[in-house]
DNA sequence: AGAAGAGAGATTTCGGTTTT
DNA sequence: AAAACCGAAATCTCTCTTCT
């Protein structure tokens, strides 16, 4: 154990992805050994933003439930699915060899045997998640039931009784759960450094890495000051990771062994336990070098002429602020009386001046959050039917326009969240800017614009055509 | 040469005992 | 009574050896 295989580190980093629900909920417990007769497991987890969720998983007698290292298979499947271009039917075809490689395992006979058992477990475990599965499209938490794998066909060397042997030429045809694939297609994913992930020696450290990376990703998105820090209640954290034991000293011991490799590789700088027993909280400080580089941000900057190396530096250091600065840049670029000789250099100068730009947008955002919070309070009483919620959105929008003018309306409908989504659906950044201006200048009614933007998300072809006609 | 087997070493999990 | 300490059983991993 210990040092990651050095040769991999020299090479390019394997850039993978993780589905956010899977990473946050961790519905496969880390525990490697579960009692044979344990076929139903119920636990509460708290998502990174505080949303509580109940997870019930059920196994089949004789096979047991998915656990521990089966998480690696799930990560591999998600990445195979994304690499395959996210087919709408959710079917991926891959080899047993590729799956083993992707989950960072060896490829000896024993590993193939382990893989077939692992597939059997994952295939036969059902999950029921209450109020914890985030529907990225509808923007709310939902209750879902599913199996990770819907169907599974495999070619195998030979069948000797009940034992099915996979080998390096086995081809697997797997249909992933629609809940998972739908979420991926909706873009509810985050980058995952597979090279780091695979270099971790234990199941626990790998699972914790993914979970902590979710927190890190959110801290970067919020634009927290560095170094990034994070604190959670010990027992909550244990539940989130899938450590089943409820005794604080046992939990702590389990966590310690997960932390060690993460500290060694520099992902975590420090881990502190504050308090005693059940009331202990765990405080993490991330390592300096762990800032994730968001490739989308890099691409965004490169597109505007910034040199790749420079772009990576700013993407690493500024996180989500990059989007804010580029938006500002696009805005400035369009001012008729402004002459910019070298757009790339101008963008870099804005990047250097990030603090004042972000301060400005942040004060706007705070105001917006305030509005939303007061409204949420009254909203709580209302039934959460989808149609009604849509209606509410419209109403909020109208209120925003009446009270605060079009600026507030724009803030409300063009959150950075939504801007990214729109881009993913094929809108160019300058077009989004046109949208913003059209509303600001009152050329287009905010409610109307909001409806069209939603259409873009629902059915891009029609929506974008309508939108372009309007601009 | 490659597969199978044996044995040492490390991990994980869990229960009993002492301490606060 | 809760929390921390300690240690042991069970199980897995890695390496070396043996057999076909």
C-alpha cells in the first residue's frame, strides 16, 4: 500500500466523471464485509447541501447486497456510459477487461471471478431513495426506486453449474438504470480525477475521496477562500460514507484508515476531530494542490484567445468565478463605444481584477438569495405539485420585475447554474448575453423570455429557433 | 509458462474492559 | 452511562513455491 504507482502520475491524468447523486448519496456502503444474512439496510444520509435522504437497499438471499468495492464498478460503469456518448437507451457494451482496468484492478483470473460476483450483487440489489435523488431537470428532490443495472447479458467462457466464469474476452452488455442515465444526460455530473481515484489503495479511501470531492467542488463553485475547509458531524459523516457501525470509537478508527492515503497523496492537508463521542465533528482542510481544474472553464477561456497554460492557472485558482468574469467580459465587449484591441489580453486583465467583479455580482446575488428565502417560507405551505411550482416560478418572476425591475428578473432567471445548462443545450455565451440585454432593455418581456428559456431546456431545437427569432 | 496452492502479513470488524 | 482503549477473530492480499 502507500505510494500510488508512480508511472501513472507522469502521464496525463485520466479525466473521468462522477454522477452527483451517486457521489453524494453513496448508496453502496463502504463496508467490505457484511453479515451474510443482512439483506435489508436502511440509513439516513445528509447531502452536501444539508438535504436529508433515506436510503433503503435490499439484497437477494444467497447473493447479498452490493457493498464496498462494488462502488468501483459503479464508477467504471458511469464512465463507460459517458465515454460511449450517453446513449439514450442506457445500454453500454464493454469488456470485462475494460471494466477491471477502469476500476483500477488487476486482470488475473481471480479478479474476473470477483467481477462476476460483483456484477451479480449489483444486479440484484434494489434501492429505494426517499427525498434524496435530485432531479436536475425539475430542480427538486424526488423519491426513486431502482436497480443500478436494469439488464445484463454476458458472454462467458463456459458454464459450469451455477458458476459463470468471465475472462478477458468476455463481452458485457449492460443497461444502466434510467434514473442514473437520465441524470447524466441532464448534465448532473462533475469531473473526477480517475488517476488519483485509482491510485488510492483502499475502498474506504476511494469512497471518501469521491464524497470529499463533492464538497470541494461545491466550495469551489461558491468561490470559498482558500485553502478549502469543511466540517461535518462525525456520525453523520459515517452514515454518508456507509460506515454502518454506530460506535464513535469504531467509526473514528474506520475513518482514520480512509484518511491516511488521502493525506499521503496531499489531497487532504489536515484532519481534526473536535469534541467527544457522538458529538464529535470532523474538520478537513484540503491540500493546496487539490483545486480541481474545470475543463469547461479552461475551454471557455481558450475560446476567447487565452493561452492554455494561463487559462488553466485561472481555472484552477478562480473556480466558478471564471464564468462570472467571462460574462462580464462578453458584456464589455459588446459596448459600442468601447474599443478593445486585444480581447484576450483584456480578458486576462479582467481575470486579474476578479475580486472587484465578483464582489459586485455577489452583492447582487445576496440580495437575490434574500428574496428567495422569504419567498420559500410562504412557499412551504403550498403543495409541491410540479405544475404549481412552475406557476410559482412565473409569479416570483413577476414579483421580481415589479419590485426590483428587470435587473432582478435577469438575476432570477439567469443563474450561473442555468447559464451552464443553457450552454450545454447549445446556446452560445454571446446569445445568453443578448438574452440578458433584451430583458434589461425591456425589449422582451421577462416572463416571455423565461418561458422560452425553459423551452430551450425541454426541447432544444424548437426552443433555440424561437429564441433566435426573438433576438 | 501458466495455474493453483500455501503461508505470512495486513485489514477490518467487533466485543470486552477500563476510564472519564 | 457514555466514551475511549485494547485486543482478538475472521477475512482478505500479496508473495513465493509447487505442480501440471
